[in-house]
C-alpha cells in the first residue's frame, strides 16, 4: 500500500510560485493497475518522482508499505560516463539484489552485447531505452512506477517487452502516468486524472476517460 497525506508541491517561478500538486490525499492499494492521466505539464512525472522517493514534497508525507520501483522511463536515468554494467552494479547495490542474476537477465533481454561495457553516453536513445527497461524488469517490485510507456526497439524487442509487462501484472501493480488514453486502456484497470494540482480517482476507466476528455483546452 502507498499512502499520500496532504501532499503539495510547488516550485519558485520568479516572485511567484507554480503549484503542481495541491493537498492530495490518496491510498493506492495493490492488485489493480492504476493509470494517471494528465495533460502535458500537469505534473504527472513530478507525482511519480514523489511516490518513488526521488523527490520530496513541499508539504505532506508519503508512506510506502511495499517495495516500490524508481520511476521507470524509457529514456533511462543513467550516469553517462559509466558503462551499462557499472550503472547496473550501482542500482543493484541500492536495491540490495543479486548483481550476477540481474546482469544475466539484462544482457539477455536487452541484447546490448559488448555495449554493456561501454559508457552509456555512447548509446543511442533506443539502446538506453533497452537498458532502462531490461534493468527495471530484472528487479522484483510490488509497485512499478511507469512514466510514459512508448514502443521502442524492433518488433522482437517490443514483443518481449509486452510479454514481460504481462508477466509482471500477475504479481505486481503498475502505476502508469501518461497523456495517452490508449496507453492507459492497455495497461490499467482504474484511473486518476491530474488537473490543475488536483487528483481525482475513478474506479470505472470509462468514467475517468470521459472526465479527461471534457477538460478545457485539452492537448492530448
């Protein structure tokens, strides 16, 4: 279970402040994959970073009674001067998991071969995406935080990625943030809409999507 209590987040904007999240209260229970829909710039990625602990709220507290992943985006979050293997080793130590086991999975899944021993800043965007996704799937979490799922790689890699997502759904819960309705429909059973700092939950996916489509000046 993940609980958000009076969560607010704002950033300085000149002499004013930009309010991204406004006094959000929520309990996210395991078992039903949750989509978070919001227009571009609504604060979806910020919310995910807060849930994952990569960033702190301005006010409020977040309690995690589960093993929660870092926010997984296909662009990755690697140190460019380190090799793929060195980045992998570092992440394994943070999460206290077996390095050799994770490395075996990532190397087979990503198909990066000798590039695992080259600096990540020499990778193409597609190669970084393969490393990021393979590494995230190699570690077992109760909740996976997924930031804007997109199709990367060739048809074979996309097929492997979908199969791995489906396997994770059997024993983990996905939190998927996106501005794309089709992405949410594909991966989620429930949805929350983030708009002007407020987060509104819908048990019925169609009700939430209808609410999202009715938002003013929607750009999605």
